[in-house]
């Protein structure tokens, strides 16, 4: 199955879906003559971490792409006053595109029953994973997908200053930091303008 049907279902069923893409905002303004409100994953994460007090005693699980990312994140959160141990982290395997599931993650969450699950894996997959996980559980935790946002705070990726994020230049700063890794990724995203021009507010017709 292609990733898009599973991703589309996940986003449409979410309690809240934010517009993270600055490119989407610009395309929407150019083709649809309307302004979208953007909330980047970085700003969303900073907003969550700005209120440390309730997070200190909250049971939580952070889903991370690598062990290094988990350790960097744990060090950063501990410095912020959120004291977490290794049990609060889950190292995700490589997920294929499309419909996906992670039984090991489900079992860990079912045993710990955290109030908060932070999913920090690749966009397009994290939403699908979060949607699947909520369907598997017998309770309703908060599942928040912020992608690589935490990596900007831990130093694993190039630091994006507030002005850069506000001016939609996060993509450019990432390319400068690692051209081989990010140039192709953002070049492929250019096709988004075609979907905005063709479909507008209508959901694209996607074959399962």
C-alpha cells in the first residue's frame, strides 16, 4: 500500500492537525489567495516544554529514531528539569511506508500506560504510527508528533533560530548544514504546489 492513504486517514482522524510546512503556506497564499496559520513542529515542541511543571511528574514515552537521539534527548530534558530514565524512551525500528504497526511499542505503552507519548520519527510515518497506536490501546493518552524538532534543540541537527523558523527558512538552514541529506528531500517536496493548485480545499483522490 502506498503511504498516502494511511497517512490521509491518520491526519483526518487526528484531534488536531497543525500546518507545519512553510512551503504549503506560501503555495496556499499564491494559488488560493488565502492565508494559513502555521505552527511549526519546533514551535509546538518549545510551547510544550515551556510548561515544565506538569511534565515532571507525568508518565511519558518518547519514541526516537536512534539510541543516540534518545540519549541526547534524555540529557536535554533532564537539563530542562524533566528527569526521565531509559525506560521512558523507545527506539523505533525502521518503518516501511504505508500502513504500519509496532507491536513492541504497543506492549510497552500498554504496560506503562503513559499519559503522554511523544513521537519523534519521520514525518508521514509518525502520524500513521500514532493513529495505529491509539486504535490498539484501551485508554486514551496524548500522542503528539513533532518529528525531528527535538533534534534541533539537542544539537543533533542544525540549530534553527527563532527568526529562521518564523521566516520559513528552516529548510534552507537544514540544507546548508547537510546538503547531501536534505537537498533531495526538499527538492521532491516541490511537487506539493501541484496538489495545492489542483485540489485546493478538496481532499486529493488517492488510490489505496
